[in-house]
């Protein structure tokens, strides 16, 4: 009877070790995945100099956007700026937006009709 209990305990220990090892192997191969935002919503007043980067593109103007006096909005090559109905980009300060032939800056509407991007 004691031998059967010892055999059962040993089997349970080995079984538990096997399960822990298997779970550990799966966890070693896992990597964190961070989702890129699908778009960046913009609205209101820009009160300090800022840069719109391609990794956060497209930028969606959800309402009027005003760049304050003495503030610079820089838009990197390749950025897409989409305006929703009746939205405006007003520049009281400075706008620095220089695209390239391979990465133009695109200003378009946020309506998926009529060939808009």
C-alpha cells in the first residue's frame, strides 16, 4: 500500500513538472504585440509646437484645428490629413509641411467616396 502511494506521489510530481515545463515553453516564445492606432483624431487649439508623424497617420480633423500664434505645426513627409465635414485647419502661427516625391503629404476629406483616400 505504501509503495502504491509513493508511486502515485512520484507520478503526480513528474506530471506536474511536465505541465509546468510545457506551459513555460509556450510563454518563452510569446512576444508582446502593440497595436498601431488606426488614426489620430485632432480637434481644437494647438498651443505648443508639435509634429505630426507618419506612424500616427492619418490625422482626422474632427472639428476646427487652430495653430496658435508663435506655435509651429510640423507635418512629416508621408502624413495623410483627413478633414471631416466642416472642419478647417487654421494657421495663426507657422505650418511646416514639406513632402517628397516618394512621400507626399496628402490633405483630403474623410469621406470614402469620390476617390478620396
